[in-house]
């Protein structure tokens, strides 16, 4: 005879879905980070997460917690930040009043009509109950833009980093090869940032130039705090002849942040894609 044992404990998310009609919604968000103190909600500060949560709670007339795929600092932009939230669709209030359906197009239009113009929801979709924007992510891609010419640009002031010194792109590409692969990036993490492991797999670090615009593209299974900006700042030192590719190899082995280059400013950085 086969004995079947039933679990005595139901995980909270499953248990909630049995008791209430919760649904998990995923948003893809584009934003200009210039006027915000970063993504994460902060008391007394205007943030991207805070603005979107305010609008979601206005629409659904219930408390909403928005979970982003990760934080972006003040001034950093996003082309495709991903965030998720759970909503109780059994409540007859807000956008769901009088049997209103949770339609992705309707939710997207409603959000964008209430959000400030520098935050745009580009996609809305329903996910499986266990989807989580941060925990379910497998990796991310960032882009960093540098305007490399003698004269700056008024229109690009908050869109890219103006760097007037000539840059040797070939030297930066050689140095970039010292950073790709699975290794410790402790030398490129913020000194105040403490983690059990500083090992990440940087699967892509490419540098391209089109006219005066230099683009750094970085893909990894995860990024340490300020890792992208510290890497870009170090490669710019190589590009202007203050460091060599061999210096970068030694910096990686040392694990010491003080040996790496300065942190590049936030306004050249874009969260470009989150992989699931």
C-alpha cells in the first residue's frame, strides 16, 4: 500500500492565492533618472519606485509594494527596468470597481496617464504567482555613454558623460579583456558595500565608437554596487593613458578599490535589459 503524506504548511504566497484572488503583474519601465533620488523608495526623497507605487495605489485603491529588478542610483536612467507587484483583484474598488477587468492595455494606459512624463510604462503583463522581478532575474545588461570631444553638448548634458580628453579605444578594449569572465570584482565595488561574495560572471564587456559617442556595454549574472561605473571610470583612465591593460590585471588581482580608477558619474548609465 502506498502512503501519501500531505504537507501541513502551505507557503505564504500559495496560501494567499488560495484565500484571495491575488495576481502577479510585471511592468517594464523606461525612465529619465535626472530628477530622482534613484529607484528605491526613501523617506523624504522623490524616487522612481515611490512615484509608481503612489499611482498604483491610486488606481487599485489598495496598498501596493512594487519590487524592482534592482536599484539604480540618483541620475541613472533605465530603458527597460522590470518591476512586479501583487494585486488583490477581488476588491471591488478603484480600476476594478463594478467588475472592471484587469486588462494589460487598460492598466498601462491608466498608469501612463497619471505618471510624470519622465517615467513611462512600456509593457504590462500577468505572470505566474511566484514571479519576482529581482529574485527571478538571471542577469542584466547596462550601457554607459561617453561624449568624447573637445566641446560639450547642452542637449546631452544629463544623457551622457562629457569627457574631453582623447581616448584610445583599442587600449580600453585590451584592458576590458582582463575583466570578462567569472572572477572577483571586489576592486570595482563601493568600499562601503559589503558582500559575502564579490564573484560575478561578466559575460560581455564591449566598447564601440560612433562619431564622438563611445558606448560601453556590460552584461553579467549580477552587478555589485557601483561596479559598472567603477569599471567604466577605470577603462577611461586606460583610454587617456593614465593606466595600462597590465595595470587593470593587477587591480583585479589586488581586490583593492583604491587602486582602480575614479567612479564615472551616474548620468551616462542606462539599465538596458533584465534577463529572465
